[in-house]
């Protein structure tokens, strides 16, 4: 089975360098027409230049592909809508959105300025919201769409000095989960990529002798898979140094306590049973959790359901 994107139009944000550049080149190499979006700022979000995006477009065109450069700031909905309008005017459709744009302003929680905290959330989370919102009706009307969020181990598991970044990256999983439910009947699938790559954003975080293994190009195959026609849905795929895995958020079945037993002491006493990983399962929506709790309560009280 060959995965191709002939006839598809993709928008890749933050595509001037690193992962975004690799994603844009990968999509174009397999036939996609690509909007190469990049504000052109530094890792902390300051400054701006269209040179990086134009350079990626030149690479794509030199290889025989089609692409246009765009410098929209993903935190500015008016600019994002103008980017979508430009893509529609040139190619008449948008099939794929790769929400990749991001910044870092790392500091320990006790030292971080709240303006820096908000800025990182705005770029990663609201930037993805803005871009997804801007393409949503286009994808809905054409009954086809693939959206990729870029999450991180910092959000899924935590990382010292990245409370802002981690909060934004975990927020994207909540966004993905709900868009999956709302997009299902319109042929829109939404997944998340959790990459580990040596980019401008990982400088100083990874030992030098291992950096050469963590190439953006080793991550991009995972991205291409989760935006392909026969991709999964509501999936977090992790990728780095040639290893690919799936991250799953599970919940244990839990233990029902009768009304007179509902005390913190009893929770502590029964904690091993409550937290037993052998009983865990993956829920497909929030109602699954409610159903589990009410079923246990009904069984405990002898109520027929």
C-alpha cells in the first residue's frame, strides 16, 4: 500500500524550519500542494521574516511540487482566515491541516512571568484552535478533512520548567478528543503527533552525542500516516529516532462504595483495588466514564438498568 496525497491541499504551520519543514517537504514529495506557513520568528516567538517559508517553497518547487509561502501569525484569526482564503483561491480546497507552529519560554513555575505563560498557550493551543476553526467548514462542506495536532511528552508526562508548554500541549489532546466527535459525520479525522526531534526547540535539552539520532525526518513518517486517507482517528502517535508508538489515556474500572462507606479512609484502604491497572480501559468519550460510574452504582444498589 502506497500512501499518496495527489490532489490534496495541505496547510502546515511553523513550516519554515525543523519538524514543520520536514512535514511540508514530506507531504509535497507524495503529491500534496502545500501552504508553507511560518511567521519567521525566533524560538521564543520574537521577530519575524518570510525568508524561511520562501526557502521551503523553493525546495518543493525545485523538486517539481507546488507550494505557496504564508506568514500568518496563528494567534491572529484575521491573518489565519486570509491564509485559508489564499489557499482556497489558488487550489479550491483544503484537505489537511498540520498544527505545528510553536514557541518556547521555559522557566520554573515559581519564576515564570504570567505573560510568558499566556503567550505560549496562545501560540500552541489557541493557534491550533484558530487554524482548525478556519478550515473546519471547508472540510465539512467537502466531507473530508485531516487535522493533526502537535502534542508533547511535556504535556502527557510533564517536564521541569515547561508548565506553560505542557499545559498547552495537553490542552490540544482535549481539543482533539472533542473535534473527533464533532467531525465524524463530516469525514473529518483528528489525530495528534507527539514528536521527539532535535530542532531549535530542543537545543540544550538533549546530549549532543544523541542529537544526530533525533532527526525531524524520522518523525515525519508518523505525521504522514495520521493525515492520510485511511488514517486512524483520535490517536496519539509518538515518534522519535525511528521508534513509533501509540499513547493511550486509560482509566481503571474503579470501586463503588455505598453511601455510608464514602470516606477518605476507605478510599485509602481500597486504593490498590481502585487503582488496579488490570481493570483499565480506554474511553471514547466523556459519557463512557459516566456510564461506568452509574452502572457500578446501579449494580451496588440493585437497580435494574
